[in-house]
């Protein structure tokens, strides 16, 4: 996988929208249809963005001051990225959480525009425009996404409100919600983003080529191993593998749907599956 500052750039700069064939969705950028329609995989994505503002300068170099002093900055950056103009029918009271952060445009012009459209919602609108211009050449799932953009927008507004809810708020329901507070806490624990790419050794590549099932592309197996080595905690051989995010990186949902089951017991051991993540150990 690419070094993490480049991952961050992918989610803060305008991607290229193009088409290969009806079965592929490169115009989604580093997202999958499942991410967009089911709102999964955002925890890691938002954590990467938070780590940028907590630990890095604008040129991706690592800062040497206290990241805890920039918690408010990271939270504002997350609000800007997620921002979406409120519905014209909305009757929000002054004390209620909002979704429109156009006031942050001056501070984060790359994350939100003057009309309150954050990076993510602008990306969705660009996807819809691209699909509508190529309706005869894209898959039916992409057309369905474009036709239901208003529903997706309204659900995103609900998500943006949810993200802002305080951890100990009385309105918190359950313990599986993503909140900016949780994202920032994870970011502080993980520390600065990787500034040098991880390269597999020739021995590791050879091991994968010999052990992986024939039907699993070598690039997929290498990507899983690279992520594992880059993110495995020092005190354990087990690592949380974000299947949805790796699928998005690969530009396909084949890892989660097909390849993980084939890789299990051949190159990795799987302890648990929790929605869009797996807890794995490579059998090196």
C-alpha cells in the first residue's frame, strides 16, 4: 500500500474520474459502493485525516511540538471534510448540532468550499455527474447510486451529526457509533503517519508467491502482507485488517467477497470477523 501521507492526499485532493469497463468503478476514487451506501470504512479514513493535522506540517513533514495542543484543529478539519449544506427544509434550533461548516473555508479551503460542501460531498457530486454523463457505460449499481443521491445526502447529514456527539452524551445510543472524539483518540494513539513506504523483501515476495492460492492475484496478497507488517502492534502477532479500506485501495470488493476465505489457512490465520474488519495473523 502507498505511504500514508499519500493516502491522506487521496482524500483531500480531487481524484481523476475515468472509466475502464462496466465491471470496474475507478471513478469512485478510493471508495467502494459499499462504503458510500453503507457508510462503513470511514473510521480509518477519518483517523488518517486527523493524524495529518495532529502530527504533520502542510508538506507532510513531522512536527516536533505537542499534538494534544492541536486537537481542536484536527476536529475542525474533520468537520470541514464532512461538511454538507443543510437541507432547505431543515428547521434546526440554535442549540442543535449542524452539518454546514462553510465558516471553516478560510482555514481549510481544500476541505470545504464557500457553500458548505465538504470534500466528501463534493466527491459524491462529481461521481454522480460522471455517472450521469456515462449512464450507458457504467454498471447498474452506479446508476442506482446516482439516482438516489438525495437519500444518500440526507443519511450523510445524520452521520455528520452523529460524528459530533460527545462520547458521554445522553443521546449516545450503543457503543458502535463513530465519533470525532473516538477518531482523534485513535489518531493520538497511532501517532504520526508513515513517511517512508514499506517494501517487501524478496524472501517475503517469494513466500507469498509459493503459498498463496493460484486464484488470488499476487498484488492482493502483497497488499495484505504490506498492511499487516506496517500496522501490526509490536507486542502481538495479530493485526486488525480493514477489509473495506483495502478493497477501496485495490479498486475492487474481491478481497472481502472472495480472496480472504482463500487466503485463510494458506498465508494467514483469522481470529475474528467484525463487520468490515478481520483480526489476522500472517503465517510467515
